[in-house]
């Protein structure tokens, strides 16, 4: 029963998030993030530190008090207006604070630090407020569009940019939100964080793995978008529909293969350092 408050906060958090997982295509991977986070916690369980409640409860209480306004504002906004990305993000911050405070209060700060990453991993499935989300998506769209136009011109295919649309002699190819690479980027971040935490010991190796995972997603999506543009230039814009899904799967396979190769290289380097 002592862990019932932790279970209730987790259930409350997931109940709020699942509304967005069902409504937003970009966050349907949230259903996968929960079991992955549970597995990360389960992996930590055998090597958890001894349970030693803190001598003073002030630390956990202050963390809970800091988290309370976030939860209150989020719930008021959700019931008065709607469940939005901003309200869920605020609620997620508050629930994270509550969870860490509860673990800290019951088992001590070392235990809270030990299980902080599985809790924070859930943020991979938390909707991002539009204030932050739109600049990222628009930035990716613009970046991919510019790279495509430059590459097409280098290949001898006349092309110019109009906003996030690539103008070709045969027609226009739009780089919409899905084609910006945001979904493959989200998948890469989720996979890189999960694999790095389970596989590597050194913090530098984990950061490198995450950075390369993000880079692979961007490069893979650029290749996909370029391939679709070349297909449109040679066979007409309607031909994109025929190869669109296959091109998307190719980005997934490219990213997965790249992450697997990088994991092998980093593990090999870590073994050599350990033997030296």
C-alpha cells in the first residue's frame, strides 16, 4: 500500500496523455513508450540502492509544493477550456515532481535518482506546446526544402523554393509536417534514449548515440524527400503516391541500421577502454 500514491500519480498522468495519443498521429508512439519506461525501471530494480528515507522531509515536500501549481493550472485549464498540449505538458512536469518527491520521501534521494530516467523517459510521449512545437516543425520543413532545392539543382533538375513547396517543371512537391521528418526524429530519439540507457555505461557514449540518432533521422528524411522530388521530376507528381510509403519505410530501416552499427562500434570502444 505504501506505493499506492506512486501508482495513482502514474495512472493519472497516463490517463491525461492517452487523450493526445489517440488524437495526434505524431504521438501515437506513446502507447509504446509506457511499456518501454516500465522495462527501464524493471532493469534498475535488482541494482537499486538501499531504501533509506531522508532524515528531513523538507526536500521532498518542497519539490511537491513546487509541482502542485503546475498540476492545478493544468487541471483548471483542461476542465475550463480543453486538454491541450500546453496543459498536458504542465501536468507532466507536475506529475514528474510528485513522483520523484514520493520516491524521495519513502526511499531516499539515491533511490529517486536511480529511477529518475525511466520517469523522464515518458516525456518522449508528452505533447509539446505549440509555442515550442511549431518552430521545430517549421524549421525542419524549411531546412529539408532548402537542401532539396540545392541538391536538385546540383543534379541538373530545375527547382526553386516557394515557402515549403518545391517548384519543379512537372509540378509542385510540398514538404508538409509529416515530410519534415518530425515523426522519424521522434522515433529516433525514443530508440536512441532507450538503447543507450540499456547498453552504454559512459555518459559521453549515451550523448553521442543520441546526437547521431537525431542526425541519422534528419539525413534519412532528406534522402527520402529528395528521392520523392526526383521521382516527381522524372515521372510526374502523381508518381509520388506509388513510392511514398516505401520511401518512408526506407528511412526507418536506414536509421535502425545506423543505430545498430553505431551501438556495435561504441560497445567495442568501451570494451577496449575497459581492457586498457
